């Protein structure tokens, strides 16, 4: 039986610090982590995208489109 409870902060920290969850050390990819934007390895540096979560990838694409449209209208 699968455990659907929220993982502990300790578990989430293990995920972030596990090099196996980072592609080329740059891109966070962890299907177990349901967060869209988990903190970076060094939390003071902000957040990153969980590329294993399709919703976070979709959010990044929408953000890029919005920034592109706004940028083109600034001229």
C-alpha cells in the first residue's frame, strides 16, 4: 500500500540534497516531489523548477510567454 501522506521536511531536504535528483547538477528532477518550485540546494538562492512535475514545466512556459509579450510591448 502506497503512503499518500505529505513527506516530512527532513525527507524533502534529503531529496534536494541527493545528487541523483539533479540532471547535470543544474536541473532538479524528482517524480516523488510534488512541489512545483522546491528550494534550491542552498535555500538562500531561492527556488528551482521540478522538471519531473509537468505542472511546473507548464508554469515556466507560461511565464516565458508572458515575459516575451511584455518585453515586446515595452519598445
